[in-house]
C-alpha cells in the first residue's frame, strides 16, 4: 500500500476507531463527515475524497489480520505535532454514543501508546469529548 497522506491517516484513525466494536453506526459516519468538514486540520483536504479514504481504511482493516501493524502504518503517517489532534478525532468518534465498548477502549489505548501521548493530555481530551457530546436528556 502507498504511503498515506496526513489527511488520509487521520481519516483512517477515525474509521478504524468507529469499526473497533465490529460495527460502524450511522451516527459514527455522520460525526466523521462532520469532523472532516469542520475541523481546521482538514482545511486543505478535498472533501470529495472522504468516501474513498474511508473505503481505503475499511479495506485495510479487512485485509489485515494484525491491527497493531495497521495502526503502526497509520500512526506513522501523522506528524508529532498532530498526535493530540489524531487522538482527539479518534475519541470524538468512539465517544459518540457516550458508551465505550471494551474493544473501543482497547483501540484508544493502542492509539495513546502508538502516539506516545502524555496520560494527562489523553485524559483531558477524553473528558472534553464527553462534555461536548453529552445530551440534556
């Protein structure tokens, strides 16, 4: 597989996170689309390529029996200055239903470790996502 662009790698992180519990909900797909459309990190991304990048991520997951290797390749395409951004995007997608399944928690742990994120930074990102996504009812 060809090297991923930064944008593709960030989309891969979100899609892989959404599929960590073996199902991708419509709400998760909606949040990925919204994040790509609204996040400054995707300003220079051609939004018409989102479907292609997401399909590429799904194919990568299906074709690999080793999630560690997939994550290593994906995370290796993200520059250090965007490690917290990548984790924030993954958390945002995983937290969309405010209930994290064991598989999603394990995936987030793998990302934290792969990105070598400070524990306090990761906790702040997780807390922020819960606060933003909480509903009144």
